[in-house]
C-alpha cells in the first residue's frame, strides 16, 4: 500500500526561487481542490529584493509560461515587466534578419532579483520576489534560513528531517521538495547524502548587466538580439533589453569574464553602439550553470527534486521548466503517492518523456553549430528569410529559428518543420548555387600557376624579411624536418648577414632512443640534403633496395626498381637522426636536450613572441617551428593558442627480428622489400624490410596492437620469410593520413608529420620531412614570418601543394585497395599486371612512393585509353 498526503500534512520546500514558489502554489491549489488542509514551508535565506538575491538568469518569460500563469490567476504587475519583447534580431556576418513575434504571443523580460547590484530601484522589480509573495498570499510560510542537511527516513513511514545550521534546528515533514537549483552549494550536500542523487551535467554561461541609455539604439528597445557569429568556445550569445540595462548572455563550455568583454570587440556587435560609447569598467556579472541532462536518483521516500537541479529544457525556458517539473512532482504526490516507487513510476516517467524533446534539441543545436561555421551555408540560410523568396519558404525558416531560440515550440515540432520538403529543397538548391558561384569564380584563376610571391618593400623590388639581428627561432623536434629547417635557416641567415639565433629542442638521445620508422629513403634524398649544404652519409646505408614483392590475396608480383631508376636506400633512423643533430651543431645551431612542457604567446611583444618552457630551461623567441611529429603533448598547447588540429593518423606496429643465422638475409631473404595487402580487416598493409643484420617488420591500420602483429607473422605468405630468432621487440608509432588544420599563422609554422606534410599513405617520409624543413627555412628567413608570407611562399609552394593535393587521390586509392583486398579482387589485378606493363608500372609507383597518386591515376588511364 502506498503513502499519501493526509489532512494536516506538513510539506517543506528547500529554495524560494521560481521552482520553490511554483511548488507551493501547485501544492496549495491542488490541496484546495481536494478539500485537504496542508501546511507549506519555504526555506530560503534570500529575500530577492536586492542584487545579492539574484538567481542567475537572463529573465525571459516565454509565451508558454505566461499562458500557464494566467490559468493560475497569476497576473504579472506592470512594474515587474522590464520590456515586452516585440521580436528577435538574428545577427550574422552575412547580415541581419528580423523576426517579429507572432500576434498571439507575449514575451516579457524581467529581473529575477531587484535589478543588478549597482541599481537603485525606487520599488521592487524582482520577479522571484513577486512569485514568492504569490505563494505566501495563498498560504505558504517563508522561513528565512538555509537548509544544510536532509535526514532521510530509515523506513517509508518515517518523516523527513531538515536541519538548519544557522538556527541549529531540525524541522520534520511528511514530504520535502528540493527546489534549491543547480547553482547552489546544497547540490554537493545532497550528492553525499547516500540516496544516489547525482546532479545534471551542465554548461557554463556568462551573464552581464550593462547600463545603457535607451537613446543609444532603438533596436535594443523591445527586441532580443541573438548573435550567430562563430566565436571561440561560445555556442551563441544574445542581448536582452531591460528598462535601463542590457543583459548579455553567452553560453559555452566555460565562459569567462574576458570572453564576455571580447564580445564587445566584434564589429557586428559594436555597430549597435555609438562611436563614443565606452564599455563600463565595473558591471554586474555572474557565471551560472545550465542543466543539459536529467539528474540521477532525484527522488526518495517522501522526497523529490524539482527545477533545474532535476531537469530543464535544453538551453531554453528555464523558468517554464521549473513550472512543469514542480507541477508534475506535486500531481504525483497527490494522485499516486509519496513513496520512492510512486515517484519512480510516475514523476520519473514524466520527466523522461519531456527529456526526449531535449534529445531532439541537442541534435538541432549540433546541426546549427555545424552549419554556422560555413560562411556559404550561413549566407544561404539567411538569404531565405528575404522578401524575394516565396512566403512559405520565409515562414519555414522563421518558424525554425524563432522556435530554436525562444522556446515557443517543442524541438520535435521544429525538427519536423526542418525536414519538410518545402524547406529542405530550397535550402539545398540555395547552397548548390552558392558553391557553384565560388567554383566559377575560382575557375578564372585556375590557369594561373602558383608562384612564389615574396613580401616586398613598398619602395623597391628587393625581397625583405621580418627577422633582424638578435632575433631567435626555436625549432621543437630534432627529427629530419626539424634539423633540416634549423640547419638551412642558420645558413640562410648567415648568407643574408642576419645575426639569427636558432635553437633546436629535442628530448631524445638517438644513440638510445628511436623514432618509429622503417627507414627507407628515396634516392632523391641526396639532392635534398645537398640543397641544404649537407653531404648524404653513404656510410649509414644498410641496404640498397633492388625491388619490391607485392603480395595480396595469395598472389605475388615482383616489381624491380632498376626499371624506374629508383633504387631505394634502407638505413637505421636513429643513426640518421643522430647524424642530422651532429650537422646542426656543426652549423651553429644551439641544440637543447630537453622536452618542451608548454609555451606562452604574446601578440603585443614584438621581440619575444614566445616563451618556451622546457624541463631543461626557459627560452624566448620571435618565431617557433613545430616539428614534433604526431602524438606529442605539445600539440594541445598549439590547439589552445592557435586552434591547430593535428592530422588524422594510422597506427603502426614495428618489430625487429634478428635471425639466428647471420647469413640468412644475404643468402636467402635478399635485399628486396616484401609488401602485403592482407584480407585481415585490422591491417591495411604490412611489409618486411632488410636492414643489414636484421629484418624490420611493420604493419599499419586504424586500430592495431601487437596481437595484430602476431597474427600478421602467422600468415602463410609472411611466415615463410620469418627466420628462426630468439626474441622480437615491438614499437608502436603513428603516421598522418591527412593535412593538419591551421598548421601556420603569424610567427609560427608546423612542418613534417605534425602538419601532415608527408606523401599520403606511403613510406619515405624522411624525404618529405627534409623538403618541408628546407622550404620552411627559406620562407621564414627570406620572405617573412607573417601568416601571409607563409601562405604565399610555403603553403602555396608547388612542392607543398603537390603533397596537399595528392591526399584526395591517395584517399581514393586507399579506399579502393581496402575494398578490393577484402573482396579478393587484388589477385586479379596482380595477375593482370604481370601481363600489362601499364598496370605493373602503376603498382610499382604506388608501392614505392616513386610518383604522386594523381600522376599514377592519370598516366594509367591515359595509357589504357591509348
């Protein structure tokens, strides 16, 4: 038998904000309709008559809530209403759209407390105070103290006790409602209580009350302005007009005061203010939490949580959410009981039902945040609000945006509207037209070859550099990309009579540490090293590669290198890297043995843009080169500072096998590389490479481990080439499969693997690393350190463009190869290549990285057609 509220029952409410007042009003209203007498007590220290009583809210009363209040005979006095909102402005970089409110809607802005901290109101304008007084008028009692602890009943028949530390008093109740809100310290106390309660997940918001003269801009008078402008770490921000203040609301993962002030540096914001308007030095601001999920275990025997500490509508209508959660909680208590089972079966079910609409809302906001990043998509969407579009199209767009930001409609209704043919078809056509215009505009430039365009002195044609005597460049990473850049930059500076300090920071000692790389180089390596003034170390060559065996689906083909004048060179990467470090030292580069922990960046300090903190010292520089490879922790600092995003990667497992027979490699295995495209889905490709006294075995895939290597070594075609050996070691590495995002900018440039500047899905990454290091040094020293100089002379360099452009062709071949391997089609291709020289050449070039994928595809198609 369940528990129910009886005549004379005492009900306690923790919190006197809207959810607490609504709970009291619902309790007293339903009790009166059932002819039951109950006593209701609201506990809250706040009186809501000053700024200190603020409840951290923008203060928008939606049309839905206003209609509900009328049903309860709650009429908001005119002095409480700050503004009756007439419409919404949607501000984007592409323009402004204005949506007037529907004629049947009423939307008010209010102060939750009695105005901001700095305000001096002549009468009380607090909405929370007004609502609390309504509850008191209907019979609720207000006790001016905070509750510090809830003592839950040991059996369902026992009462709940509330303890006030301030009064040192216990209060007993038949039922308690937790209306304390997500922004109160009591949340943590309840989580420790033992009932399993866990607060909802939340986002941070930032709010500021900015004093303003109503004559500044008429748009502010009765309209909310929502800014759909991409801004770092902000989902959106808005201005809500009050009588003499403007409420600024920003929502994001963690909104700071500095981020609120940054909003007032955006041109689309400042156009609303006169030229002489000054941002106030002091202003009322807060940083409340916003619930985005349901709480866990938010009910117990004789206890239930309401308001945003339980659930709130996603990014919308928090006051209305408080109204509904309190309403459903009270109805459950009267109709179905006050036991834990009753709340679970009825109240929890109702909250879960409402939260399904939040799931749709989260999807809509994710789509919105994704779309707003694209200038083309934003422009297409907002052009559909213009008068030259059909009225139905305008209404659809306005309905969607109005509902998304005002809370007037459920998210499900908005989603259904978004997927109507009358909206989708014009939207797609509009985007296609926009992109076609971009393509046609770019086609006019396609015949102009990319040329080096150095930054020039305005008074002459002499190429100039930003660097001057005494400047410093720091290179993070001592691999081939970093060392070649450091060496070449130092030599170019000497040639240009610039006293330039070049510091190379590398934590590894290559006599004992390794870079996970197979170590096969293209013969062009000798020319690349010659271009930076270094003789290739012939003594480091372990093996010259005469050809490749390609095995797929049990079929094998031999691809000789001599036909293509492309004899590959195999060496040990640690020996080559140690050689490059030695060359750097010989050429005047300061080599620091240590690991970069983090760095600081200053836009204003012209001399010392960066302060680099290393575990072996601290260094200052004007320009920083990131050659730290993939999977390095310093990438996070570049992300935080410059929004750099590393390239996508493939995992690689490398194993060394030392044969027991020292003559095995020379007499049996030979010097050819054996490559494999196995049907096993986890492994995209594998290879066995001879290295003098040992074999290097490597495999690659999206997610692989040493177990996949063990499987690979047991494949019949591989196993026959694995000699008897004592033990084998495993190393795990990564290599990029796409270009990085924002790998350059003012005063920084990321090169090599960290920028994705390697031949896609191929070996011989050392060649690409040295190439990118060489071009980076020439750009920095000869042409400048600005983002524009780097874009023109590094990113648009023909050799770098070849790498970047070839990724899309590499992706095509990669996907086709994987599918062909999984469906046993590669053996037919290999059989055909044995009879067709065009296909044989294509396979060789793809396996050896001798040519670009684009050239391989075009040459193969051209030869087949001819």
